[in-house]
């Protein structure tokens, strides 16, 4: 018998009739051709989160980002005028990668007054203008004003830096991110500057790792050994029910209970968690930050008192998880091939004031890694067996609504692209405008 | 000599036999965990866990951004204890179960 009340249709999934309830094909995760289409249909036409404003604090601060799905690299930089800009990371002379350190494939960051190409010494201002050409008189009528760095659309929401590679993109970032982002505005993201980042090269399709973090149906089973035995048995008996699920255009969110920070019964958590008062859900005591109380209105939409976290998937490859004890994390999934991607999990805390705070954060971060390692390996196991095609369609349950929606959305974007139509988020904007 | 270059604070001299666990990065701590036996980690855990609360109380009185060297080593030793708590309290083996060839590298962490 369910403990959480569901929408009047009887399920979260049927509340959104377009989703259907049939078993879902995972051909979209094992087809090289489909991935080729996704690159152009999704990654070349959507707003992509590439970092945080804190990474470019001053004029001249920059970082690079490899966007494998688009076979490009970008450099994001704060100009002398304070403006944020993004450029394709390519020298206009003969195509050398402009900004890199040691190994050209590695991302880098730093601070400079100009970008200087390692190859022939061409120099670019922070606003992208070509400033200097080595032996300029050897060229043939070279008009420097026509050889600036190639810009990429960039915009910022709540300190998150997004880029868009579609020159025809007309949907502004805030509108693209929609109602979920609006409901998060005011959260003190910018105050949480103690950062831990974990990175993995995962041998699975990028959507499979999103699947893993978009449902908690797996949590009492896959992660059982992380709890005491009695607790693991109990959790498995209960199973998992989300407090709330919602879909907005291509994006999705779920809200979950979280009884572990602090736990009702201290004996249910590991000894070190009891001593430090921290664990998987973060330090049990909230930092004293304005913006955490009250929380922005979109958070904990069911207003449940046992609320533990909200998890948002901003299509295509960016997730934000807001934890009740006052911290957040982000996930990025960067495809590198149909069966490979780079995963980044980044944890953000209010800066530790004492060594005890810092130990609490360390425990939360280490716990994150232990969970993440279990998830990673499961993905490789899934990818390999999906590729057998021995089974092609899979029944997704109501707690897996966001997976159903993700795969449907990704297929929808590909279909629109292949039929020569605009991206679904642009079409949605136009139909809303027409409806007045 | 009690606060020599490789020492812990005098109050935590009982943990000196485990001072090699005072490692500055998660990468080093995790590598040491994977290259240690369960018996080695068990003895470290049994010695250090009962001292964790005392270490936290000692360290929180000092400025986090200007810790003396011996205190910083004690803090790093506590981070290793946190890392080792998983094999000891949960997994019964050094590696995360079923994590096979997977890796998850810590690429950004605080300076201290």
C-alpha cells in the first residue's frame, strides 16, 4: 500500500498522458547512428551548462571546456569590461587549439591579459578581437577585424554558465530552463563555494547514468551494504517512493524524503557518521545562510516534513540536487561516443568555518564517491547487455517516470531534427506564443 | 621534538604509529586504502576512531586556514580515517564491492 499520495490519475506517469506506460526501447542507448543524430539534434541546439561564475572571478579569468559531442572546445573568459564571453577555442590562423596546457585534450583554467597561440604567436584580446599577427606584412591584405575568435552564445542563470552552439537559437536561457529554474531562484548557490569534484570516464551511453540518478528505486538494493544490516533489511522492505515528480517541457524533477540527516535512530547509521554528525545526506546541521530559511518556493513542492532532497534534470545533461541539510551538488554527463561519456559530480558546501565542519564535508564527499563507484560499474554491465539486443524493451515503473521522459524527449529531439523541424523547446515557445 | 616536522600534536602522540596516513590529497588517501590490508586498516581504525571526537574538538579551536603543521597532519589523518571507515564499517574489503574497473577521480578538493 503506497504511503505517498499520487495524482488523481493513479500514477505520476499517467498524469502526463504523452508518456505512455508501455515498455521502453533502449535502442537509443546502443545505436551509433542514433548518437550521431543526438549530437546535432540535442547538443548543438540546447543550452548546455559548462560551469559556475566563481570559476571566472576577475577580468582575465578563463576556463576551457571540451564539448566532445560537438567535437569542439570552448574558452569561457571574463573580459576587461567585466562581461562574460565564450569562444570556440581555435586560432583563426591555421586552426591550432588556442588555450591548453601540457596536453591538448585536457581542460585548463587560469588568468591572462591576452590569449597567445602557441604555434605562431597570434594574440587575441579578452573580447576575442585579433590584436597581433606575427609578421603581419607577409600576409595578403589581412583585415584583422575579420579574424577575431568565433563567439558562442553564453548566458548565466543563478551563477551557472550556459552556452548554446545554435546560431539560430532564439529561446533565451531563463525561458529554456522554465518553471523549475524559476522556483529555485534565490537559493544561495553563490555562497556555497567549498567545492569537491569527481570525474569518471564511463563505458556507457550518457543517458544511462542520468537514468541511474533520476530514480531512487535502486537505492535500497544497490546501496544496501552501506547501511547497517538491520537498516538495509528495513529499507529493502519499504522500497522507495518519491514524494513528488514533475515534468516541464524537456526537463524533469523529483522530490524525495530523507530521514538520514539526522537519522531518527542513530544506530541505523555507521559509527563514524554518529561521531561526526554527517553522512550521505550531508552534515546534519544546516549552515547559517540566508536563502536557506525560508527556501525558494520551488523546493520541496509537496511541502512534506520528511523532505530530504530535490533532484532536477535540466535537459539534456545537467542535474542539480538540493539537499535538505543545506548544500547542493551538480551532475554533468558529457558524451564522447555512443557507448562512452565523461561524468562529473560536483559537491558545493558553505565554506567550512572549522576543521569539524570540514571533516563533515569530507565524509559527505567520500560517501558520494562510494555510491558513485557502485553506480558506474552497474552502467557498464547494463550497456554491454543492452548491446546484446537479447531484450529490446524494458518495463519502467512509476518511480522511473523521469527515465521514460528523458528517453522520450531525446528521441523527440532527434525526430524533429531529422524531419527538418526546429528544436522542440523552440516549437513549444512558438505554440505558447500563438495560444496567446 | 614533540612537534617535529613529521609529528602530530603532542596530545595525539598515541596515533604516531599511524602518522603515515596523514596524506594531503584524497587521491593519496584512497590509493593507500587500496594498497593496505584489512588488518592494517582495522588497527588504524581501532586506534583512531575513539580519538576522532577529541581530534575534532582540538582542531576546531584552531583557525582552519592557518593550521600549524602538526594540526594539519592530524586533520589529514582524520580524513584518512573517514576514507577507511568504508572498508571497515561497510564493505569488509578495501574496494567498493562490484566496482570492478570503475574509477571516480577526485579532481577538485579544498586546499586544507
